[in-house]
C-alpha cells in the first residue's frame, strides 16, 4: 500500500513533466476537488471522525448522494471533462 508521501511524489513527478498549461489544468482540478470536499463536509451533519466510525454499509449509504453528484460533475463539468484526454495517455507509476 502506498503512503500519502508516495502519492505526493508521484503527482509531483508527473506534474513536472506537463506543460505549463497542463499544470494549470491540474491546479484548477485540485482546487475544484478541494472546494467540492469542503462543500460536502460543510453540508454534512457528521464530522469526518464520525463518518469514519460508521460501519462500511452506513458510510456508503451516507456518502451515496455525494458520490453521485461527483460522478455527474466528472461527466458534465467542462473543467473536469478536459481531463478525459489523460485517459488515453500512458502514465507510468513506479512501484518500489
């Protein structure tokens, strides 16, 4: 299992290989995710700790609506659909 540091390093390594305009797209995407997560947690009546303490089944039920909304955003939001071009690219991730 990879740690947070591993993911950060992978993302930074990949980011350095992108053009400035692609780096801006990544920055926009991460800001969108940060804001989306902030909205979900503000609207939520449970804290993240309370959510983590739920059973898997309860957690899935609780998060179901936000997952559907996020999937809809990925399908329709112009800033996010631009990332579909990355699906066709070969991303090599080194595993130690």
